[in-house]
């Protein structure tokens, strides 16, 4: 995750935001830093929401990983949203979500996307990772945490 995370797309999320709003805020963060165009934001929102209809990407432990495949970039993009209070993301465990990673993947990188998701699933099972993740209040703290746990 540390390799695809976009530094400028670190966002503090409001606790009263719904799922669509969260995804829009994270897509807009990618547009503000030039990784997406303003016109592509709506595509990301709609495609990610289609995935949410299949099943919530609120995977538990206070984490959500909404994602979509769309030909909007030549590489996987990831924006991150932090909500200290927690927000409702229809999480599988019913708990509030504090950490949201939005992934935008080009269709040609489907295998890399699956490997990234598999690797991230392993990270969240590591002792103390989720607790530290929810305390990461800056991009640098988040990136340092990811790099440290990815090396383990």
C-alpha cells in the first residue's frame, strides 16, 4: 500500500459523511493533486459505488477499502482518509471506520490490484497494526507505519 499511496491525497474525513461522500472526497483529493481530472472524479464515485452494491468494502477493524477498476491512469492510485471519531461505512463487523483507502486501478493491472489487496489483508491481521493505523494523523506517520509493517 505504501507504494501506491499518493502523499497529497491524505484527507481528514468528517464523521457525518456517508459512503458516497467519503468516496467523493477521496477522489477529489486525487484530482486536486493532479492524479485524476475533475471530470474523472464522478467516474470513480460511480464505479466505486457499484462495487459497494455487491458488498461493503468496510472490511472490519475500523478500515474500509473502496475500490474500482477504470482506465483513468496507467498505475494504481490510492488516496487515504482519516476520521478520528469514526464514521458509518456499513462495515462488515458493524464498527465505525477510522481509516479509508480508496484504490483506483487500471483494468490492465487487475493482478497487481489483487496482490495488493491480499497483502493488505495480511497487514491488518498483524498485531497492533490497526491500532497504530487509526492514530496516524499525517501522511508521513501513515507511510512510516505502512513501510514498517510491510517489512515484517
